[in-house]
C-alpha cells in the first residue's frame, strides 16, 4: 500500500496509470477491511463461548458447594 502511495506521488505517471494504482489501493483496502471483519467475528465467537464456559463452571461449582453444605448440615444434626 505504501509502495503504491509513493508511486502515486511521483509526477512521472500518466493519469491512466494513476487510476490503475488508485484502483489497486482500493482493492487492497477492501481486502484489509474484509479480513478485519472476519477477525472481529472470530474474536466475538471466542469471547461468547469462553463466557459461556465460565458461567457453566461457576454454576457447577456453586451446585457442588451447595450440596456439600447441605450434607455438612445434615451430619451436624
């Protein structure tokens, strides 16, 4: 992208070449945007599933503690 930009700044290129280079820059920018969007979706799904796993772990842990607490209270009686 920087290479194309530096070539655009030279005055030795024709308007047609300038248009071709501009189109290439737009093409590269579109590819970068698509890749960024894909990465954001991937990170979103990773966060969603990680959060679900943490919640399930907390619920199971609380259930185990609750059962142990009930069993301890029954033994004390």
